[in-house]
C-alpha cells in the first residue's frame, strides 16, 4: 500500500547530519520526496512510497543519527500523490 507523510522532527536535529541520513535511508527504502532544515531548528520531510518503508523511516526519525537528540516527531498522514521522482535534500 502506498502512502504519503509529512514529518516534522524537533530537538537537536540540525548540524548532526539528520538530513543526509534521512536522504540515504529514504533512497535505500525506495521512497520519494524531500527533506529540509527549517529556520526554527526543526527538520521537515515530505515523503511517499510503500507504507512499510515510511514506517521504517519514521522509526529512524525518533532516534536520528549519532549526536542528535530528538524531542518530538510529528507525523501527518496524507493521500499518496505520486508526484516525486527520487529523494533529495532541499533548502
């Protein structure tokens, strides 16, 4: 089943390679979308693909890379649109 999610991660999540790790994992899982830093210190990702892959990515977001301290992960489930091709880090 394909799904789409907007994920907002708060805590010490910038400057610790969070975006790069999300990018690498999403690509390995065959997910599509993007990830970016927000000006308030959070990280946001909009991602779609197989629900199982999204669940795995969300689990990673709760832990993050070494050096990160995740305070909260907010997940908003959305309708799958199929509008992305590949995954990228954006600004």
